[in-house]
């Protein structure tokens, strides 16, 4: 038997509680795999099923995942506050499974194929709204001492999912573009559909685990068992007076803003990698995707290591200090990216010689930049033009960003981002305390989804038209504002139980 503070937690209850937490880790992993497993193949698959689809529509397909998640997160969070969490978890995962199956069949209709793909990706994102339920469950099933560690593990599982998704996709490319056709059910098993069917299979396994292993548990901030909705034979042993008191909504809004900024700057970082390296180092599209894929994979591995280290570091310094340090590291990372030297990037003069300067329509101004990069070359090009396009007027007077600057920035942002991510979730869950956290976690997830939508738009507007000096200066300014906000609310970012004197503050 394990001793809590005033209540004894049986060994059976302890094991069941942690088995359920591990199921949440798996759910978070599968959610991120569902996003990243097709990200590299969406464009060629879209061109195959609907040759009339243009690059701007690709932008909508990519963004639809985050839009779906942004809409669903508060809804699933509200559902989990009033019903057993198994319900929204099973339904959301089933939606993702069905959406992945729909994606595998978007080639079947005779028309409007692009819209079926758009709906499929939006529904996968809608199903991924269950991350709010996952975070709220973990917050309610762990004590304050366990919280940072479990939140770090959750973020690590999410990061590993983002890393392994493209790896799975790469493995399925061995099937080939034609693959195998099962005419009876009109299923084409190829390099485009196999990844989503694999994701659907993982989702089915996840649903089975929800019914067979997952049990709902809740403990208070000191680790005492409060209730166990799905755990037979256990009753609430702790009165609910710990939930008395009001949540500090100033702190809640502050963390939501900080989290939005953290996700926004990282979305900009991910989105800008390909166009920046193509402009500065005269890389081709293929080289930019390949080299940045390697760099982002290394950043992902770095992030997983940071997630593990931050668990131990937080015990000594506290979450607020680590969040402050993480934001400073991100600030330095983007400050390094500012152009400093005198050497200009190579200019893409070939566009002028061929009289094929692309012109930007008004509707394309809102198009995310990564969709622009997918635009095929004009037919009169035999060699892909490289360098900084002269259509971007800043190329003629903005110094290049040296490769050493870029790599150093990648390392620093890869260090600062995971620190800020984990500390935001951890502080947020502690501020909310024993109150139902579903809706609040839903809003936090929605703010992150909104940031991932706006990040590419920022790149398409600011970087494309004004250049890296303006883009990175504005990012640095936003991070400075976040640091100032953190200083203002620093003393309010404390655990609910500490705020009401039920526990003493220890390295918060």
C-alpha cells in the first residue's frame, strides 16, 4: 500500500492510475502521428487525385487540421467536465479513424476530390481535439509533485509522434505510387493511403485500450485519492473542500497568451525554414526539404532530451524560472537570425531573363507561404532557378543570413521551445487546481491551434514582402512583450493549493 498524506492509496489503485496515464501518453503520441504521417505526401497526392487543385488549396488542406482541432478542443473539454472522460476520448478517436479511412478513399469520387481531402484532414484535426481531454485528465490524476514529470512525458510523446510520423511515411514509400488495388472495396493501397490506414489501425487499438485498460482516477494536489469514476470498488475519501476558491483568471489569460506566443514563434520557425534556406543559400526545393528535414529531426530529438532534463531541473529551480529562461533562449535564437553582414544573397536573375516573373494576386496574399513553395515551375524552365527571387525587393538590399547563424538559431530555438511548452502546461494545470480543467485545457489547445494557423500567414505576409529583418525583429518584439508580461504576473503563477494556503510553495 502507498501512503498519501491523509488517505491510503492501495497498490491496485496506484497501478491502475498509472496504467491510465500511460494510455494518455499513447493517445497524445497517436494524435501527433495523425498530423505528421501525411504532411510530406499531401501535395503529390492532391495533384494525383485532382490535377486542377492549385497550391493555394494545399494551404487550406494543411491549415484545416489546426482549424478542426481549434474548434473541437473546447467542445471535448466541456464534455469531459460533465461526463466520464472515456466518452469524448472514444468518440474523438473514432472520428479520427473514420477521417483517415475517408482520406484513403478520396480518389473514388468522380469530382470534387479536393474537397473530400479537405474534409478528411479537418475531421482528423477535429478528432485531435482530444488532447485537451488528455491534458485535463493527467492534471487531475497527478499530484503537484508528479505534475511536471507527467506533463513533460506527455509533451515528449507528442514530439516523438511528430518526429516518427514522417519516418512512417518514408517507410510506406516503398509500396510505390501505384501499389495494390483491392477492386472489391475500391481500395488503393499505395504510398499515399497506407500511412493513413496505418494511423486508423493505431486508432482502433487505442479505442480497444480505452475500454480494456483505461480507468478514470482523480487525486488532489497532495496525491490523495478524490474520486475514481471508472474504478470499481473505490469511493471518494477526501471531501471536496479543496475545490473551494476562485481560479485566478488573470493568471489563466496570461498563460494562454504566453502559450499562443510560444506556439506562434515555433510555427514561424518551422514554416520559414524552407523559403529562408532557398533564398539565402540558393538551395533547390529538393535540397531545402531534405536538409531542413534532417535539421528539424535533430531539433525534435533535442526537444525530447530537453523534456526529460526539464523534469529534474524544475525540482530545483521551479517552473516559473524555467519558463522565463526558455523565453530568453527563444529570444536569443531569433535575435541571432537578424541579418548583420554586408554580403547579399544570390539573386534569382533567371526569372527576369525568361520574362516569367510570378505576380501575386490579391487572393494569394492570404495564402500560407508553404503553399507557395509547392507551385510547379513554368514549362519553359529546364533548370530550377535558385537564389533569392528579385520579385522580393528586399533581396537587393538585405544582407544574407549565414549558415552558422541559421544552425545556431535552430539549436537555441530547439532548446527554448520545449522548455516553454512543458512549463506552460504545468503552470496552467497547477493554477487551475482541483477545478474541472476540460474547458480550460480546451481553450489552451485552441490558442495553440490558432497560433499554428497564423504562423504561416505571418511568414507569407511579413517575410515575403518585407524580408527577414522585419520578420525576425517583430518576432523578437513579441517575445520581449511576453517576457514583460511574465514579469508582471510572475507572483500570480502559483498553484491553486498554494494560493489558498493549503500547501506551501516549493520552487514554483
